C-alpha cells in the first residue's frame, strides 16, 4: 500500500538540526506542498513527540526515522505509538527479522492512523568486511536484496536504500514497493560525507519513490530555491 497526500512531494528534507528551534525556524520557510520532512534520532531526542506533532499541525508529512530494532512486542508498541502521533512514515531495521516486522505491521494496522512502514536493510556505512565481522556473508548489495525481499514478504511497504540499488530493487520487488533513497545530491552540490550519491532526476529514473535530502537544502543560502530546482528537475 503506497499512501499519498495531495499533492505528493517526492523530496523528504532531513531536518538534521542540533536545536529544536532551528528545526522549527527552518520548517517555517518551507511549504508542505513542496516537500515532506524527516525527523531522526537527534532531533527526536531533543524535541520528542511535541516537535513531531507541531510539524504535522503545520501541514507537513513527517517521516519518523528512528530505525526501531528490538523484540517484536517492543517494536510493535513503538510503531503503534508513532502511528498514533500521526506520522506519515516510520521505519524499523529488517535485521530484526520476520517476526519483528510482522508484529510492527500488525500494530500499525491496528492504529487509528496508518503510516507507511519501511525497513532499513544494510546501513550504507557498512562494507563487505563489516558484514563478515557480524556474521553476514556476501556483499552489501546481496544482503540488501535479501533483506528487502524479507521486508516485503513480512508486510512492509518499502525499504530505505541507496539510489544505486534502486533499479535492481524496483525490478525484483515490483512497482508498488516504496524505495526511500538518501545520498541524493544535485549535480553541483557538495557531496559532504556521502559515498554513493545520485542526482534527484537519476534517482527517480532508477526507481526511487522518495528522495531524502538534507544538507544540500538545509545548509543552502536559499533553501526554497534549491528545493524548487530539485522539484523542477524531477518534473514536480
Ligand atoms: O545531508 P544529507 O543529504 O547527507 O542527509 C541524508 C539523511 O539521510 C541523513 O539524515 C542521514 O542520516 C540519512 N540516511 C543516510 N543514509 C542512510 C540512511 C539514512 O544518509 N543509509
């Protein structure tokens, strides 16, 4: 099930700010018709549900990026709490396994509002040697594909993945599976610490459903101009 609001912005801005006030001030400069917002662990630790609810009240769809990974009951209850907060998207670690993901899905379905439930596969910071060290054979790409299939068969709506994995995953998992891709950089933007980047237009062509973009927009002199340029480049 792919949820959508009207209109359906593809850019999800990562609100990676060290103070809640900076995040609020930044959101004031944006328009919910042009983008969605991602709240991660740092900002949630600072601002909690109050911050998320405030952003939602301003009309924004919020991706709560807390990457839950725990026993099935705990993850299920956390996902249900996130759903009741009114978020548009929430995520769990696929490495928590089928029982955990199925419990998360069931919990979300029983909530009064159903966010998209997305799986994190392999963190993009991990390479083949890191996987071997924790007992996972094969390359990150092989593990991503296996875990994305597991996420789909456990009832999840999609996965977070690198845009460079998007075309394979789109091919393997079909059109209805949601692919959320960070590591997006407009052609002339600073790469920062991202390793495997792709432009917004290439990512959409490769099969991305939503583009997570942080610093190219949050650190721009004119964030709205960059957002508008990205939207124009993907035909929005
Ligand atoms: O600033 P930048 O565009 O690099 O931000 C990307 C956002 O996506 C950050 O919030 C980062 O934590 C998140 N992310 C990522 N790579 C992943 C998963 C999440 O960059 N594999």
